[in-house]
């Protein structure tokens, strides 16, 4: 019987193949070997039990079913190759019927989706925040530097937010002290919520000599007593406030490599501008992709979504396992239900697939490819990170069939770079601006030129 292919959806096909009786009989030999590996028959080693003995032991129906499992993958693979169909997920059996000539099997095949029309990306105007650095941003950085060199001095006023309370803290459960939650002469930053629950609220308004006693429930996952109500007693031994150093040229020279406030501010401005530019470029790329995905007209096959979702969940659970975090503990700490976790994984799978389909389409339209040099460079970088020689890493990558995956990642990154270059960033008023790295130097030059012109005018 010839292979029959029927369209079952935009990117799904039902392929009907036949396993001839002769092929089925041949497959029974291999099926018997597989079954015999788990059999303990006196006089025969596992895997060496004769087919007739296996069939008599497990039954003819079981042997036939196993033979179908043996023969089907190769027959389906040959049929798909002949029809030039490349499945994007593992084909699934939909129906199976006995015929005079053998067995007729219907297999559903999911193809990788393609776009009839790629959304417009060349010249697309995308609004993002401009990477400008305000004086307040620099002031905030200098204040952080001041805090690093601040000193604590005694204060006579009651504890307020931002003060430091010097305390002795004891915690007990049913009269038994909990050592890991107790401390003496602890200088605690009030308002930080960085130690035990309720402490900040209880300290507010207290003064040196105050004794506070209260009960509160420990958060879930906080040691062996998580979720239990604990009794706390706090002795306030003193109140301290932070004294920031004055920002002078002398102080700047003492605590940094710069000789003046002006030099420090200019260095901070340049660093913040570079940081903001990188952040805005990431935001711009994400927004471009998000808009293009929203403009796509494609129906994702359920089988493809399920396969991607299962892959992502498996990878996530593997990472949790490496960190020795039980899945149920993760759900409890994050406040998720298992249903919500799966729903989020499905949403992430749909977005991941949509982005890949988009990038593949743009790559094809633009003729973007990965060169041998780019692949070699990427493998060299990964080899260095894994502390292997480039030759060893490349061999391991090829042996595991991961080269195509790496090549695909490189290609998609190149396409993203192309999309970012093709789109146009605009501010909230619709005014175009540049996100190129050399735009920083241009902007700095304009500022310097403006300053010179102002001095000349004076």
C-alpha cells in the first residue's frame, strides 16, 4: 500500500503507512530479543531466549504489539523522507487497523510553522526611554558612596526609620530559646526588614533602655520553625544615626582615584550613560520582538506547544534538582499552585516558539547565515568557559549532535541584531534618537562643544 498523506491543519498532516506481514514477521525476532532481556527462563541467558519460548511466555498479542513498535519508526521515517516532511515534534499514532496484508497505521505529524507574511520590521518606530543621565542619578550614586564611608553616632531621639538600634534579641518557642534567631549587641538598621518579622515595627519610637516583647509568625521556609508563632524579646541598648561625610574635593581624593568632585561626577555620568544605553538597547530589542510577534498571523500546533512546554519544565526541574530544591517547596515559597505553574510554562512555550518562528522567517527573508568562522569562534569561547580545549569541546558538541543547536542560537542572535538595526527608536514625543554605542561619544562631544561656546560667549 502506498503512503497516504492528508492535511489535518495548517502545519499538521496525517500520514497513513502500512506494515506488511513480511516486515512484521521480521520485526518479531527483534521484539523477542527485547522482551527476553527482562525474562528469567531456566536454561537461557537474558536476551537469548528463543522467539517461540518468548511468544509462549508473553502471548502472541504482546509479541505482535512489540513487533509493531519495532517496525513502525523506520517505516514512518522512510515515508516522511520520501514525502519531504520534517516533523517538529515526535509523530504520534492516531489509529491502527489490521488488514489482510498486515497493519495500517495513521500517524499525526506536526511540521515547523512558517509565515506567509513577515511583519514589517524595516523602519518600524518603537518608543523607548532615552538613555539620558539626570543630575539626580549622579547625586544618588554619590550618596551611595557617602553611605559606604558614613559613621554612626549616638542619638538621643526615639528610633525612627533609617536609624540603627543596638539591641539584644532573644527568640523562643514554647519556652525554648531559638539560638539562630537570638543575638547580643546587634546593630540593626531599622526599616531594612532584614532579620526577623515584626522587628522594625516594634522598634519604632523606642528609646535606649526600652524592652519590647511580642509574638510573630516566622515565614514559611525560614528554618525548621518556619510557619510557627515565635515569642521575641528585645532590649534596646542604644540608638545611633548615620552621619554622612561632607562631599568635598579633599574627601573625593581620599576615597576615590579622582582629585575633584567635578572629575568624579563626569566619570559617574559616563558610566551611568553606558549602563543606561545597554539597558535601553535590551528593552528596545525586547519591545521590537514583542511587537512583531503580536503582528504575526500563525496558529501554533498543540503538539508543538506541548513538546516545548515539557522541555522547559524538564529543564527547570533539573535546575531545581541541582540546587536540591524540592518542587513543592519552590511552589510554596513562590506562592504558586501547580496549575498556575503549568499555565505559565505553556505561555512561555508559546512565546518562545513564536519568537523562533519569527526569527527563522526574517533570517530566510534577509539571507542571514552562520559562517564557519562564527561557529568556530563561538565554540572556542564556550570551550574556554568550560576549561576544555577547543578540539575536545568541538568533538563533544558534534558527538552529542549539539552543533546545529548552537548554530541556530548564533543565527537567531544575528537576526535579532538585524531587527534592532532595522527598527527606529523614538522617545515619548516621537523624536528619533540613536542607540549606537558611538552615540555616547557624539553626545559627549556635543556637550563639550556647547560648554566651550558658552565660555567663549562669556
